[in-house]
C-alpha cells in the first residue's frame, strides 16, 4: 500500500515562499507520476502541478506557472513543490497524489490512485 505524507505548509505573507514536500512509502514511487492539488474552502479540488516518473515532464496550472516548481528525488522517494511569490488566492489545503499508470502527466483528480492527507497553506495579505 502506497502512503503519501505532505509537510511544509504554514502561514506566510503575500510575496513569500514555501516549500512543500511529499514523502512516499510502500512500493517504490519511481514509476508513479506525481501531482499536487489544492482545495480552498467551498471550492473543488484543483490541479496545481504534475511531474512524470522520470522527472522529465512537468505540467502546471496557469495560475501558478512561473511561480511554482515541482521536482522529485526518486532516490529519496520525495516530491517537492517550491512556491514563490505567493498570493492570498493560493491559500488552500495542498494534497500530494500518485498516479500508478505509466503515462504522460495528467491533470484530472480521477487519474490519481493515492492521496496524502494534505497540508494547509495560508497566505496573508
């Protein structure tokens, strides 16, 4: 059973930075595509970023492109999301997810098989 645990959330002022990490355990994550999603109160969970199992392909939501960077370290079984120039509208619970199908990165929540519990990110104005 694959388990995902997020960390690194917190409270930051607008314009600041945070780095989220997702640690995976269980079967190796090397062939899993990985994604980050977020969910603000009263809103649906939305795609933020994704990375292929090799790390060679990434995808970003338009709202975070140029500000967020997704990366992975397969030797350490971790995936990270570096978030810069944070805005109040980035406030949400951030979730890490794993796609066990070997394919190009996907954006839909239905394309992911395993999910973490989430970490809160709050950006004050």
